[in-house]
C-alpha cells in the first residue's frame, strides 16, 4: 500500500479523447517528509510516519520538536501513519506525488463537511410526511420509531434520528487517478472526495481488489 497527505483544492472537469466528461477533484500534494520508520522487529508492523506542512517552532510541543529534530526537519502541522511495505524510504526523505500515476485506484480519507444539528430529512434522506390539509405541522418530523415488530415500544439501536450531521472521518473508496503533475505537486482524482476546500486528505492505494486500470487519454488541458 502507498499513501500520501495532501489538501483538497476543489473540483474541475476534463474530457477524454472520446469526448466523455470526467468530473475530478484537484488535490494539492506538497512533498511529505518521513518522520519515523517502523518495522516488524521493533514495532510489530511495517509503516511510515509522514509529516505535512511546516509548523512554527513556537506552536509545537517539546516532544514534537524533538521528534522532528531526529528526522532533521522542521516540526509538521499534520502527522499521519501509512502502513506500507511498498514504500522504501528512510527517515528524513521526501515522499512526492509521483508515487501515484494515472490509472491507479485510490481511497481518499478526510473529515466531511460539518452541517450541524439536522433532522432526518437532511441527515438520512428520509421521506417527508403528507403535506395535505389535516396532516398538521409535522411534515418533516421523524415519524413513528417503535415499529420494528415489537409491541413494547422499544426503539432499536441505529434508528435514524436527528443529530450531528457531518464533521466526522470518512473515506471515499475506489477512485481513479486521472492525472498526476509532479512538477506542480498536484493530482486529479475522478469524482468527489470528503471535506471542504483546503481540507486535509489522505490518499492511499485502494483496499479493493483492482489496484490499477488503463489510464484515460485526455483531450483537453485543465488550467494549471
């Protein structure tokens, strides 16, 4: 498995040589730095700890400063771990966006947009009640809850109800990498990815069976 940290910049669209439109997300991927390398002998598993974006030393804790000093780099704002036996890097080396190429299938993880406290209509796409005369002002209410075959009025766990919507860690799986521009540190991924613009994302090799497909030939050149 390969992985790298980046930022979601927004969405655009490109066209294939056949004229098909592809919606794509632009992900900025500045070079990541390897802060720590874990192995089976000392840690029980293979992994790389990646750091992304420099942070002022005045805003870092003493443990963070010492950890970064061992790698010979400035403290980082974001630190994530990638379990991998494919990425052969040493502590202090940079990991760049060119570890991926067009046609690779990836999973993108981020924090979804927070939408606050919402009802079941918006949160779970539940059906509205009747809006006819006599229905009362309950068109967007949750409706009956204890109707799962029991007669004791028990509400089952995980029943769709109003509550916090968004603002949690989520992953969009099996997305195709459309293009990688290493010299400008960005990549295009087909479809949408979690989070707002400038939100931090982790791009990793997909957990699905198919890891690579035939790359698409693009007809037009997106704004660079």
